[in-house]
């Protein structure tokens, strides 16, 4: 799988389009993965999981903490890959009010 890091998203080409993990930089040390999208025809092929692994690797290599705002990442991906929990911030921003 060839991965492309673009401004605000990490993508890969699929048979039926583009799959992506969308992100925002919350501050200079923290990234929010807020959306995972895979074309309907390409779902259930493991593409979202592979793309999330690459997104986490990208963030880890950059020394970033990760906020898993996307429901797929929070409730599916991280349950299957608990090894990434050490890089996750659960309550980002709650103490900044």
C-alpha cells in the first residue's frame, strides 16, 4: 500500500477511489485523527486498518501525541491495536477551559 501524506490527510489509492485519514494539528505536539474514509466498494478489505497503522506510525515518528476523535479509530482500531494506546491522549482540551 502506497501512502501519501498531504496537508490535513493521509491517503492511499484503492481500486475504487481514495481512502483517507483526516487530521488536524491541535498544537505543535498533538494531532487529532478525526475521520477515516474508505470507498464503499473497498470496505471490509482491511484498508482502514492498514491506513490507520500508517497514520499512527507517521504521528509517532514526528513525536506527536494522538487524539482519536474518529469513532472507527477510538472503538475499533485501538481495541484491535492496544499497543498504540501509549501514544493516545484521552481528554485533550478538557483542562484548557
